[in-house]
């Protein structure tokens, strides 16, 4: 019986060292060598200071910016520590009310836009932290952003096209636009 307990404890210590220390250190080391940007959070910096991540959505509600997907994290939008979905189904009145409020907010800042509102601008994702929107969601906002920033729609369209990313490996996922990168590029534009 003593030998059995000693063997079990030895195996516990060995496996703890292998899976709790060695493996994480090797995986971290390999990631730092092969993918340092991604391993360090895919941070976006401005003037040497991190201002966000390519992987976590930022909250924008100023009409001069493109707006991202709504976040189900509350009370602070895009709160990474509270990542979750709303778990509200299509028949839930709270979801319908939230979607209508989002549509109303979009219509209020752009009353002349009568195009259908893309679904990803009014429905939260499973994580509530999506950093990207569909090209249709970006196109929906082009006229408003151009008007508020006193830019031509063509200038804004060019930026949207520049920040539209293709499918991963050419076949996985959908076309998408990183909202933070697009908004930072807009902030860098000169008024013509």
C-alpha cells in the first residue's frame, strides 16, 4: 500500500512538472520566437503606447468613427474580463428591444440613411468582443463618417477597402474589417 501511494505521488509530481512547468515554458518560448506579435496580445500602439488589440473590439459611439459590433458585456462595453454572450434567443423581448434601440441609435446619427441595417451592427457576438465588422456594416457607415469628418466618400471607401481582410487561408471565415485599425487610419487622414 505504501509503495502504491509513493508511486502515485511521484507520478503527480512528475506530471505537474511536465504539464505545469515544462510544457507552458516551451509553448511560450516557441510562440515568442515564431509569433511574437500574436503571443504578446496583437497590441496596436500609437506613440509607443498600447491603445488596443487587433483581437478585442473597442467601443465607439462618436459619429465620426465606424462603430463595431455591440457588446453583450455590461455595464462596460467590450470588457474583456466579462466576455460572454447574452444567451437571449430570437423570441426574447429583451433581445428585440436591444436590437431596436441599436437600430434607433444608428438612424439617429445618420437619419438620411435608409439602407437596411446590417445584422452585425445590431446583434452582439458570442464573446461580445468582436474586433471586426462585415464589409456591409462598414459600407453602411461610410457616408456618415465621410460627412462628419469632411472627407469624400471615396477617401473613406478607399480606407475601408484597405482594411478589409480576406478569408483565412483563402477559405475560412468571411471578409471582415478591423474597426480599431480603420478608425486609427481615419484619425490619421488630412481633411481635403
